[in-house]
C-alpha cells in the first residue's frame, strides 16, 4: 500500500500535470491497433499541417521503444538541448521545429540511437508522467501525441493523465487483419471515455505515377466501413505515396512541397476535419449540469459516508431532482483502482456533478472541479440518502475538512 507521503506526492503530481495540460486547448492521441500502418507518419503530417495553418502545436512522441518522430521531422537533439534556461531540472524545453511547432521524444534522451530502451510498465508510466508534467509547452492550440501501436501502457497512461479536451485519431490500413485490431482500439477509447475524433485509412490504394491507374494493394474502404459500423467519423483515405516514404527517411516530411498531389489533398481533408471537430467540441463542451436534475456521488464504507473519498468501498450515486427536492434513484458502484486522476474522470463518466465527502485534499478538489464536479467536504457520517436529503433541504451541516492539506 502507498504511504501517506506517497499518496500526497502522487496527488501533487496529478495537479501539476493538470495545470500544464490546462494550457493546451486540444490534446489529440494518434493511435493504431496494429503496427506498420503509418501512424507516426500521419501524426507528423497532422502536426506540420496544423502548424502551417497558424496553430501553435506540440508533438509528443511517447513510442518509447520505437520513437520515429524526430527522424520523420529531421530534428536532432540531446538531453543538454532540453535544459530550461532557469536551470531547474524539473523544467524541460521541447525542441523547436519552426515558430509554430515544437517536438519532444524519448529519442532525445538516448545518447546512442542504436540503444534499446528496456523498461517495464512503471518506468514507462513515470516517463510519460514526467513528459506531461515537466515539459514547458506553453500555450498550445494542439498537442499531438504519437503513441505506440496497441492498447498497452503508453496509450493507457496518456489517456488517463491528459485530462479534458482530449480525443483520439485512429489510423488503420484497409485489410481485414488491421481492421479487427482497430475495432479493439475503438473499444479501448470508449472504455476510457476518450472521444474518437475519427478514423484515417492509410495506404488506401496506389496511384501509378505513369498511367494514373489506382491499384488497391491492401484493398480499399475497410476503414470507412468499420467507421460506419461503429458510428464514428471517417476522416479520409490516404494513398500510398513514394514521396511520403522518401521524405520521411530524409527528414523532409513537409506537405507544402507536394500540395497538388492526391496525398496532400487527403491530408488536408484530415486536418480540416480535425479543426472542425475539435473547435465544435470546444464550443459545445458537454457538462454534467441537467437543469433540475443532479447526480450526487457519496463515498461509502460499511453503508455510511467514508471519512476520506479515496478510502471508500463504494460510491453511492444518488440521482436527485433539485426542484422537487426528491431522490429519484440510487446506484451503488465500486470504484476502479486508485490511480492518478482516475476517480474524477470515472465519476464524471458516471454523470456525477457533485461529490459530498468527509475529507479531501485541496489538490484532489481541484481535479474534481476540473471535471465539472462540485465538491462539498466536512459532511457527517451518515447513510447516503440522509446526506442527499439534507443537501436538498439546505440542512446539510458540514464541519472541518479532515484532509485539507
């Protein structure tokens, strides 16, 4: 079990990450269910294209075992280049690609490009947490996060830590083998309440540069069919283009030099769709406020309110009508493991817009409020229904917050 000091350190780190992430309007995870589908190429071109439209963009390469973003962009750096001007080792500077785009990758931390990074899950989680907490991105319109294929430690850690304003783009190739893995990737996003911004079908046909005939080397249309079946947006089909391959190998992956090609037009369709979807999401951000309806979360141990929300056995999720001052339903839910930032997100997914607890640290309160969940602390030990009724009647008496530290 974690000691009190370890729990406090974790809470402090969570809060620091949220402060950093709150400076970024949109976080876009580029995911794939399978390797070799061109995910990093899509991520790099997306970042470059957004920057070319005047957006302030960062690209974070969290593919720890196979970082490829630096080579795709032709960017090199060492750990010494990441040192912040203030000399504070807890502050890192990303590497500038141009005025609108900055880059960070584990490749910058390895002196020998041929060295293998042999890390287990906890070390990966710690590195990703450091990237999100310590990098001085500044104010960004977009942070593009290039994740390794699959649904393992890296994408899971990022999805749990980045907070609000995050979404995923899923990259696939058209053949059935890739599509089956992508379906699991969509399910992964849904379980984490991570919105899927759309699907990109990469390597979708090859246009012969001599005769103009299109050859479907890996079939065509599988990604769009899957998107339709799973009710998620389909963004574009990107054909196989030798200039993208040679540009990636040489570190000159800039679509501006091939603006009239079918590939460039396909990428522009992706970028335009991402901007439209994210800006619409920003303007119409859903909240848990439903007029006279509320869902109150109450941490419970042995049937009564727990002294501290993080130590409870279950949460009582109490649906109330504030106008009629009545309880309409009560559900008992067992919380997931107490991982950094997970409870606020989990309760938000459950529809809670208020938590009534005995005690809660100030940083934890901040995380709940960032998830649009109002916090009341110092509530007495009682059964959930009595606490909810007292709140509705304006008679809830609160005392000292026993965990205000």
